[in-house]
C-alpha cells in the first residue's frame, strides 16, 4: 500500500476528526512530558524510563481518586483485568505455567528474577517460543471449556454446533470461543459489510420472482412458496437499477461498491435467477430429538424448488448459500464449509417433515468468474452420518458447572 492511500477501514476520517485526534495526541504528549519532568526534578538518580512510568501511574491514581465512583476509565480497566471470568488468562497461564517458568529461571540465573534475558543461542529462543505457545494453548482450552458451559444452557445455532464439533479452522474456532466468553463490540470489516449488502440485495432479487414473468420451473405443490410476496419491487426494476450503476461508474466510489456490482451481475446471470424460489432468508428453528431435543436455529439464504439437477424427480428442494469470500481450495477447508450445509439439510427436512434425501444443497461463490466453478455441492449424507458428526459437538449441561 502506498503512503498516500487511505487505510482499508470501514470509514474514512473527516478533517474534523483528524484534527481532534492530533490535538488529543499533542495534549497527551505534553502532559506526559510535564509529569516526567516533575518526577525527574524530584529524583534525579532514577533512569528516565522508570521515572516516566512511575509518574504516569501516580498521576492516574491521583486523578482517579478525585473522580466520582465508577467514572475512572483506569479503575474500570483494573477491575476488568482482575475479573477471572472475563480475563481467564491472568489466572490460568500463571497457574499452569508457573512451575515450568520457575524451573527455567533456576536453570539459567543469568535471566534474573524477572526471567528476561537476551537469547545467547537458538535453543533458548526456541524454548521461550515454545512456552508462549503453551500459554496460548492453555488459554484456548480454558476459554473453550467456559464457552461450552455457556452453550449448554442456551439455544444452539449452526455456527455453535460447527465450533463444538470441530468443524472450524483453528483461527475461526479461537475467535468464536473468545467472542462467546467475552463479547466485545466489533466494527464490521469492509469485506463483511460488502457481504451483508449483497445478501440484502439477493433477498430482494429472489423475493421479486413472483412479480415478473419467468420461464416455467419445477414447483412442489405439497408446500406453498413463501417467496415472491413483495409485489412492489420487480426483478426488472432491480436489474434496471443494476444496469444504471454499471453505466455510471462515478456513482460507485469505493472498491467495495464495484465488487458488489460484480456479484449482483453474476447472480442475475446465474442459473438460479431462472429457478422458482421457495424462500429467501428463511428462518428455521427445530428441536432435534437425536440431540437430546436440543433446540437449534439457523437461516437459509435461499431455497429453490427442485434439485441441483432440474430433471431429477426425486429432489424437491435445493438450499443455496450465497458466498462472497474466496472459494476454499483444500479438501479440509471444503469439508468444513460443507458441514454447514449438512446441518441445514437436516433442519429443513425436519421442519418441513420431508425426506432428507429429497433435499439438495450448494454453496455458491459469487467471487468466482466462471459460473461452472462457483458451486460446491453438499454430499448426499444420511441423517445418521450427519448426527454422528455433530453429536460429539453438543455441550452437555452438568450440575458441576
């Protein structure tokens, strides 16, 4: 990225906000310098780095004491760090690794009491890195244990079942459990925000099916369609709006805007645009008896009448999950993604009381240019196969928790 390019963050910074941040940084620097100077004048024997830290800490304590109870941000931070339920690493890592750390310090007195030292050889560096990895793994195990206790007492969703069953990458699993145990508000990334906008447009496009003349496609007379109820918006009007935006690039100011137009065009020209929809953004909630009557909820991007093969009379529905990210390339990643479709098939089957083997499902990657490479189809797994994979991931409540 060139220095003159803006950071790829969800919002651009106004001149007013930039000025406020610069003034805040200047005032903070001036206050810090003043505190250090005052402390240095009173104790010239201490190194400046140590004086600075002591001076700031004392100033924070003094200001916090003058504020009404609960108004000090520094005090709230200390309370957060002291809460073992919110900051498990403060207790777990120390308890589980104190013995190992003490042994390392005793075996190498050059490190001193703090345990800090310059690495004289690659073996010591490797040992220290291994210790840090152990700390991270210990934290991950404890956070997951606490997360499973939380899940055991609440309704599940497809994501939680995937996390519990191990159908996530290490990074995805770590992020999921930590967000569950310690929820922190997050600003959506540009990619996530673009995906959300595409899904909203896709729902409008699918729902508008009934307002336009579209070639006859398979329909299931046994279950009435819920899509196509929005008569105020037609597919023709949505496509006209898309074409207008494509002809006027100045209206698409960001890379995300242009990417969304590409996704919309690919959806409009896909084979699913001519298929009769049953539902868009379909909410499903079921109690699965084989999982201890665990209540599970989810949402289906789109459901269409007929199977992946339109001429297959044994298929009644196809679940389509729109994807705006990169298509996975390894079999391991593909299997993790398809595990979501397995659960969707099972839930839809039970909710509509229809055979599981009459339901197809596919991921549809809009970021792929060639349409014949956009789909990743769910395997025709039986109910027993899906339950066997998921059963190990259902948290069980315990009187000891």
